[in-house]
C-alpha cells in the first residue's frame, strides 16, 4: 500500500517548473526541478512519472 506524500499539494494555479511533487518528494534531485518527467505505462492500466523511480530501478 502506498502512503501519502508529506507537505502540502502544489497550487494548481502556479505549478512549479519541474515535477509538481518535487517540493515534497524524498527522491527529488536537480532533474526533477528542471522539467516534469514523462508518463510511462506500467502494469495494467497504471502509469508513473518519476525520475527518482527511474534512477532507483536502473541496473
């Protein structure tokens, strides 16, 4: 089961330049602040968009 991210959700009227979750994500790095990650297909009808996930799952 996933857990909720700490902090406040982003202001939808003024989203940050990069990933909207970067200000409250424990996996944030410089790439996240520059541009939002692209949406990637996952199993079933699920999808994800996270540079941190890509870095953690790299061989």
